[in-house]
């Protein structure tokens, strides 16, 4: 009887050490070998069956600026005609490489929900900082100026304000729960107008224009799809009241960035917290960096030292299911 060929798993050294014995347990006695990615595309190994695209593999890469370690990882997968499955640390699957996998009919799984609490906390931090005029206060701190909010303009009470949350996944739901505790009314925009519950107004994305004039906070936590790409355009921004503010922890392409900059510069929008941008990294020449009514962070809303282990658990669960069919799945 011919022994089953070993499965080749592309896993970074960091992730392999973190997985420990759990990797052997997930493989359930199936023969396997761990192949370590290189940081040089020229020496990238091939003939991979499973790729674990962990956070350390992405490193400092963005979907617009691919650093060598991630390019080498891509190269290994491209050199693997029998590649079956790739698991990625992110919740979204909008990087261009996923289209390549789909064309090859390679299964790709993501890690939804692992950073939902962290992203929600960050979005709420941005909202509270804007609501309490912290950009102004921090600027005054840097300049060593003692200037009371009585002189610069009092913040508006959050209680009684209205927030429209785009997206009703784990992130949107967590944001809504906290906002309600703070006395903020919540409206939800999502793929359909089917109510999310019996207490929440719900609209389809395309209907936002009918609600824009009521919104104090437009919070984007939705996936990037063809329906949401540039959904928040000049027309939507123009329909918002001038005192409204935007929070974007979704994807930069959900917003027409040029229209957003214009609205902020002309004070047709009171402020924004932006963690994501149409092109990342954000160009150092972008006016968003220096606007006094804008908070910019470098796509960091979901970063936390607990995410890796949560992603590991999702990967191991999928790996157990995959290993149970190996080599029949080959």
C-alpha cells in the first residue's frame, strides 16, 4: 500500500512556533511538512497545498504597496499548481490576490469577527474624541496654550444625537450597543432594508439620501462590494448637515476621498475620523494629515496583540476539516 504523500503547509516561522502541538493535533495523524516562506520572491518555495497567510506575513504591506515578504508568499502560492486552500488573517477578502485564487478555484477563508471588539472600540474612541473636541485640545497641549472650551466653542451633547451605522456585522452591532448606552439613536444601513430588530430603523445602502439630513454621525463598518464602492460620494456628503461627522473603519474605497476632502475643507462636514483610505499608505502630501477637524490613523483600528491567537483558532478549525479529507481532496 502506497503511503499518503505529505501535505505541504506554507506557514511562517512565527506562526508555526505559536501553533505548537495544536498544528499536529489538527492534522490528525496525516503526514505533513511545514514549509517556511522566504522574504525573497526569487527563492520562494512552491508545491504548496495549504497557505496560512498570517499577520506577520502581511507585515507592513498594504493592498497597494506589497513588500517583499508578502510578494514572496504570493510567489510560493503561484508556484503551487496543487494549491487547495489559503487562510488569511483579515476579515475582508478585497485584496487583488483573492481574484487570482478565485480564478484558480482555490478556496480562500477569512477571519471574520476576530478584531470586531478592537475595531469597535477604536471607532468609538474616534467618535468620542471628535465629539469632545480632542483634536483641538491636543493641539493646544502641543502649543502649551491654556484655552477653555468656553472660549473655543462648547461640544454638543451626544445624548439625543443620531448615528447611522453602515454594516450590521459584529463591528456595527458592538458600536450600536455602546452608542445606545450613551443615549445616541441608531439607524442601520445594510444590503437590504429588512429591519435588524424591532427597535432599529433599517435602510438599504441606496436609500441613504432620504436619511442624510437626520444624521449626526455616519459610521462606516461595511464590507467593500460593488454596491458600497464610492457609495459615500459628493451627493451623499452634500446631503449631510454641516455639523455631521464621518467615521470610517471599513475600507477607504467606500468613500470618494476627493469629495470628502472638499467637504471638510469647505466646512460642509464638521469632521472625520479616518483609519482607511483610497490608497494606502496615505500620501504624505494629502491635506487630510493636517486638517484640524480630522483624525488620521494608519489602518490600525483592528490591531491588537490578541488577534493572532483568535485567527489561529479559526485556521486550526478549518485545518481539521481539511485534513479529514486529505489526500482525497487533492
